[in-house]
C-alpha cells in the first residue's frame, strides 16, 4: 500500500482550518505526565540477526507469569489457553483480514463474529451482543452513554467497587461532557448495599439517573446482589448495567436473569493470554428493546436471493460510517481477532467444560483462602460471598511479603492499592494499604497452593 | 396521492387538523422515496415539539431520515403500532401510518403550510 504523506503547506492549512497553531495543540487532552517531552530515543538500524538477538534479550529480561505460580488477577487472569485457539487465530483468512464490510467475500469472518455474538448472548442472558469492544472498561463507559440515550437522562451512578481503572475510563468519558458520574461506596462487608433504603437507593435519588453500573464479582472479588441492584435501578427508572467475568458465567447466574439491562465485561479470561495486560476485548450485550441504541458493529444472519444462509453487518445506521453526527458511538470497529479467540475457546471447552473450569477456579480459590487464613499472616476483612478471587488483609509489610515470595517463584496476589485510586470504594483508608487481592485459576494445583501457604507461614 | 383535506410541509410531512389537534405523518412521496420502512423512532407522549425541529427518525432499507414537526405543541399520542409494523407507513401513509398527534400551541400555524396542490407542485420540481 502506498503511503502519501501531507506536505508542510497542507499540514499548516489543516491546522489553521481547525484553529490550532501547532500539532501539539491537538494533544492538550493528553495528561502532561504521560507525554514524552523529548525526541524518541531510537537507536540506528540493525541487521535481522542482531535485531532478533536484541529482542530476545529484552524478552528474557522479563519474568512472565507463565514461568511462575501466579495468584495475580485484578482484571487479568492466568487461565489455560487450549492450543486450538492459536491454530484458528493464525489462519491468514482471520489473521490478516480487516473489517468485513463486504459480505460477498467475508462470510467466514462474519459467521465467526455471529457465533461469538450468539455465545455472549447465551452467557449473559441477553438478546443481542455486538461484535465486541476494545476492552471491558470502554464497554462499561459505552454502556453508560447508551443508558443516557435510552432514558434521555445524563447522570449515572457507579458502584465504587468497580475496578478503579474502569472508573478512570468512565471519568474520562464523563470529562467530555457526555454524562455526570457519582459513586456509591461499599459497606463494611465489601459490597454495595442494594436493599430498599440502603446506600444505592439513596444515591439513585430523585429520578434523574440513567443507569446504575456495577461489577460482580467486584474488584475485591466479592459478588454483588444484582437482583437487588436491578430492583433499585428499575424503581428509579434507571437501567442496570452489570459487568461480569465471562468465564465465571459458566457457573454464576446470567446477569440478564437477575434483571440487568446491559451486560458488559472484559473478555480476556476466554482464551486470551495475559500479554502484559492486553490486547484483549470487551463484550457488550443488551435487551432487544434497546438494540438500536447499542454501540458497535453487529452481524446478523439472513438469507440471500437464492435462500442460502448468509451473514451481513446489520443495523449499521447506528454507526458513524453511515451517520457521523447521529452515531451511537465513535467506536465503529471491534476486536475481531480477540473475539474470535473467545469464540474458539468457548467451542473448545463447551458448555460443560466452561462450567467445570469455573467450578475448579471457585473451589480452588476457597481452598487457598482457608489455607492463607490458617497461616495467621492474613485476616479476613469481610465474609462476603466470592468466586475465584478474594481479598485478605496482610498483617505485615505487603511489599516485603510480595518481594520475598516473588524470589521463591510466586506472584502473591495484587495489592488493592495498585489497582488505582480507592477513594470511591468506600473502604477504610486505614485498612486499604494492607489489602491484597488473590485470584486462583484452574491452572493452580493443590501442591502449588499448599507450598505457597507454607512459604507464607515461613515469612 | 395528496389528499386535499391535508396540509403539507417541504420536509414531506402531512398534517390533518382536528380541532386543536394535529395528526402528523409523512407523505406518499416521502415513503416512496425512502423505500421499505424498517423502523420508526418516535418521541414519548408529553414531549414538546417545535416547528422545523426533529421529533423522530425514520429508517428504511436505504437510508435514515429525520422527521420534522410542522408546528409547535405537545405530543398527546404516538402511533405505537409502528414499532411492530413500520411497513404500514408504506402501505397507508395517510391513514394507519400516522406518527404523532400534537396539541397545537397555535393552530393558525397550520394555515402557513402548503396545500395539496402546492405540495404536488413542490414535489414535481424535486422529483
């Protein structure tokens, strides 16, 4: 493909047209602390052999979770990825294709996306799922915007127990003036009070709230009361947006069955490696009544003139390539390859495989929690129900504990404070510094967990 | 094709005046230009509308267009059956295909709209 750069004159003309003096003016929304204020320090060219050797050296300097016993989670999990996932992804028809606008030549890609959408609907208990979003955090923010369109309101209430990084993403969208956000923190039991007359009911207030956003499990690992959340939200004329872990939906009740109107989440647990935090994908599903307000691409099944089954992009009038100024979102793309990984994963493990994997994670997490409490080094800050992730308070210095366990080959959870600002969580700041979130996947063995507990005891 | 008891505007809506209530839909010309209508997005009862401003959207297999109100007022009724059967807009644009009923702030606004004859002349220029 030829690249035709603009001339200096053309660049100047474009800057004048949008009212900027310099290119830098276009980046003023990027926080100063993350801008590179010096030229890129890129060394000169290398031959292929030297380059491979250099890259190998860089890679070897890492300690990947795959080489350790990992109890780290907090949004990114060390699940087993069946080998068939990579084999399907590496097919060039999938690997190199760009967005499938033209159905005549893209039936395979479109069918794969359609299958993916159908599986997300089955998992979430929703009627319609889109072709995927960038990640769980943007899916949550897009759900907030969608709820504002549906209800014609412009304020959302978010559980303070949603992952702090997702809160940041939500606030970034809010800064653009799209909607206002208020947070409702958790009680001493590590969950938000969803009962009538509780903190959520108070936060939903006087009928101007478009949606209540909640994540279950929350960032602490605790399961929130979605049925109560749905009742409170609907009482206030708001939608319930529930974020879920798709792998755990193998055993947990579908959020749709609990009353959620939009279900979103991070797809990484479904067959995508941790890869230093990305890329993965976000999933997004809703009820049919609201589908015309949904963002993102959507593949539908239809028949062609001869009556053959065919797959096409559908309801495209929601999207900005049809109607820029009226589009439901400026996201007109998807994470097709990562979504394909998830669809392949789900096909590989099947309905029962997903349930048994989820059950294994949950059972092992409960085992590890008991073992860690028995060491006497940890205490339980609450006794809320949880799935494959839980939070404990460490009695000593958290970073020293993690350092020494790292030397012994263990990733000893994620300190809650590392997940971001805890201001909205409602957790006692005096307690927050001691909290560590542990995740247990099906990959962990009893021997690994017993050894880990012994190492903790010996600290 | 353009009933003489109706008034029309240049955005191709028609108005039937019944007392101070205006029943509003889109013309035969509009439905024919749009082609097969697949979705009509209408406002809620109680919403107010202003002359010349969009009150909804109509989507066909070919395009999406805004629906414009020919007058000011408050919506007292919405044709909810269009959500299940949008094709009625094609089949019966002046009858079952009506979209909203508006309690007019000033019924004399309707006098300023086009007559059937004037509208027909207008669309023959457009076509």
